[in-house]
C-alpha cells in the first residue's frame, strides 16, 4: 500500500479549489458554532426548561437529515460547487433572520425556522468539503486519504470550538443580535472570496444521477451509517443541553466560562481528530494496514467506559467539577479517534461518482444521531439530571460498537495488498463483514 508524506493532487486546480472549499467550510463552522451557543443561552436567560431548549434545535437536526439525503443527490447532479455556494448563502439568510428581526419576533417558532436553515447550510458545506477530499488524494493512497480526512475533520471541530467561545463572548460583550450580524458578515466574506477565487468546477457532474440513488446499495455504507447514528447520539445526549445547563445551574459557571470550557473541549477534540492516524497506527503499525470495522468496534467499546465512570463518580459524590473535566477530556480523546476512523471509512468505501451520494447518506445518519441525542439530552436532564444522560450515552456507544463488528475486517477481505474488493456494477465496494 502506498503511503505518501503529503497530499497528492490529481490536478493543481483541484488542490486550489480544495483549499478554498476548506476555508469556506471553516468560516461556516465558526459561525455555526457561535450561533448555537448564542441561541442556547439567549433562551436560557428567558427561563426556558432544558427540554424546551432542546426543541429549539429540533429543526436544525431534522433538516440536517433531509439536507444530507437530498444534498448528496444535488452534488452528484449539479456539482460540489453548487452545494457549497448554496450552503454559504443559506447560512447568511439564517443568521440575518436573527440579526435583523424585530425583538418581538425572537420567539421559539421563528428561531426554530432560522435554525432549520442553519442546519441546511451547515450540512451542505460539510458534505461539499468532505467529498472534495476525494478529488485531491491520489487513487489508492488510503494512508493519505485517512490523514487528510482526519486533518479536515479535526480542524473543523477546532473551529467549532472557537465558535462556542466566540458565541459566549459576543453574547456578553455586544448582545444577541449584534453578535448574529457579526457572524453573518464572516460568512458573507467567505462566500465572496470563494466565488471570486475558485476556478472551474469542483469534481465531476453526473446529470443522470437518480434521486433513488440517495439510499446506498452498499452494505458497508449502510452498517457504518447505523453505527454513526448511535455514536453521535452518545455524545449529544449529554453534551448539547445537559452539560451546559449542569455547568450553569449546578456548578454556577458564567456564560463565558461555559462557552470557554466547551470551546476548549471541542478544540482539543479537533486536535486529537487531526492526529487520529498517529493514535490508530501505534496499535496497527505491525499489521501494516489502515483502520477497518474491527478498529472502529474496539474504540467504541473503550469509549463506553468513560461516560459510565463519570456517572458513577457523580453518584458517589466525587468532586463534580473534577469528574466532569477529567471525564469529558478522556471521552473527547477516544470519541475523536472513533469519529475520525468513521470519516475515513466512508470515503474508503465510496468510489467514483458515488462519493457525494454516499457521504450525503452517511451524514444523514450523523444528523439523525444528533437529533436523537439532542432531544434526549433535554428530556433526560429534566427527568433525572446529567447522570441519566450519561447512562444513555453508555448504551448508545455500546450499540455503535456492536454494529461496527459487522463492518468489513480488512485482514479478512483485503488480501495481501490491502485493497478492498469492488463490485462489478461501477465502483461501489461490495463489502461484507
């Protein structure tokens, strides 16, 4: 198997456009993370319950599911450039809705509509940037693919973490609507710069792509998507609503302290994700192979240990701040590696003009997991507090691990050269566990 030290572009234009796509994705991610914190704490200040706070984000996640399904087809039919610019434009509209609306309009239904647009925007830009990685990595270089997917995903999460801090800071310094206006200006700048500097298209366009193809026929992709649902539900079931409210109400942290802590966690999470190949290869180097289903399963089973230990520590009256800070740090490291392995596998399982369709389907599952986790985060916290959220996380992680056992084992299916088998129908891997 080839292992290049740097990304090998198929054409110089592909590399240039990929850099522009990544920069635009970073800008959108920064604004998205900041707006989430702004909305959460704005309505917390108005006295909303944890479950009511969770419902604000229902449309954000629900429309993310729809967008990833339809977006993969749109990208295949019209190109990644179309979905990227569409995502940035929709994000500008979503932020402007909150920045320019009369104060009397800032009620839950209106904000839910804005969050629906934010969900559409975020997933269009994410799908475009993740799919673009495949355009610039030389075919067959699985090592380079794993490295560059990890770097992109890790940098995105680091920017999201900075967004969390920025949101809490802006809420404190300039208020809700001015903060939203600043975020809209960031995305406008990214859209203008990307549109002006990008040359040509972004990947191939398949005008014959059928809408029915949004549902993958690849067994490995379907199993990975199911595992992804449970993996991201395991994070968001305690991270989205339960943890911020716990830090604010039980531990008495200020808004900027909560935002800063969440920011540091997500930045660290992103840094680990970017370095995931180094972590994974320490245990797999002697087998000279990239991650496979067995890798994802083992990491998931290890991950389940940490929310369980945090829940036990809180029940046993261990210092709550210590339990949360140390436990969340450990959870973040293992979760980041697991997520990076998933992000590599979806591209490894996808070939040719199926990349955007499969990535869209996969991130539909990602959004579904976040939706489930978000709703349960508010509901379980209101019912039994953070401990209930943590035990739900354990159950979800174990489910993700069991599903990952059904993914292809590279040693069983790759052969001596480490190449996954392909089907005969035009590119998708016919992979079986």
